[in-house]
C-alpha cells in the first residue's frame, strides 16, 4: 500500500455505496455533508439512510453500478461483492474503499476534525481505529476556536512583512513569531502586538548583523 493524503472537492461528485447498514450510513453521512451525489444499492436499507439526500436502489449491487462513479464504497460485508466491486473499479480506474478490509481498497477514510478552514485528518490505514481517533482528538485539541480569524490575520501580515523586511529569512522569522503568539493566545494579534513583534525582529536582526 502506498497512500498519499489529499483533500478533494466532493460537491456533486457521483459516489456509490454498496450496503445499507450502519457502516453504509456513516459513509453516506460523511459524503452527503460535503455535497456528494450519493447512490446507495442494497437489498435492505436502514431507515436513516432513506432520510438522507441519496438515491436508493433496493437490490443487490452489480459491477455495472460502478460505471460513471468517482468513488465506490463497499459496506456489504460480503467478500464476493467486495471482490466484484474492487475488480470493476480497478478496470475503470475508480478509487475503491473497502469498509471492512482497508488493504483491499485504493481509498481510505481518515478520522477528521474540521474547524472552519483547518482540517485535521489522521489514518492508521486500518491498523487501529482507536489509535486513529485518539490521535485526531489530541491534535484537534490544539486548534483554537478562532483559527479562521488567525488565518485571516496571517494572510494580512504576509504583504506587510514584504514591506517591512527585505529578505525572506527575516520575513519568515517574523511571520512564525506572529503565528506562535496567535496560537498561544488563541486569537489574532492587535496592531500594538504586531508592532511590538516587528520591532523585536528589527532589533534582533540588527544585533545579529553587528555581531
């Protein structure tokens, strides 16, 4: 296995979920929350799935169901169905997620925490869901509630740093110093705090050049 994490826009993307139980429901909720166009195929469908904005077919899944899809998820619990879907996806170049056997798929769902524009995602590639969730929660605890405001503050400081400092290393030092303080305080800098850090960098740079 050689997985590389990447964030994709799922708005309107056609996806297939084979299976109608609790695992299928969880996957459908995740995809629907991000605007995917989800089709669910299974002989038996749990009531909660019918409440989601998904297209439902109450029958056994077939290899033809993967055609035109951009992601296929097997949550049937059937080895035969999984192999059929995996082979069909491989033939058509479609990412395939096996809810029961991660090693059989080409796509993995990480444990995710999102605060505004900041996304924390962790995966153990199926080795330990408990460790995956624990690590995600520990990392998420370090993301301030006002992270979006901090990102806006950092974006506003980038052009200012180019005005204030001539070289990239000094600009980088200034921006990292600002970010450290914002993360520590859990909020953006006010103008006075920014000026203090700016002057500190100016002083430090001058001392280094004189030494």
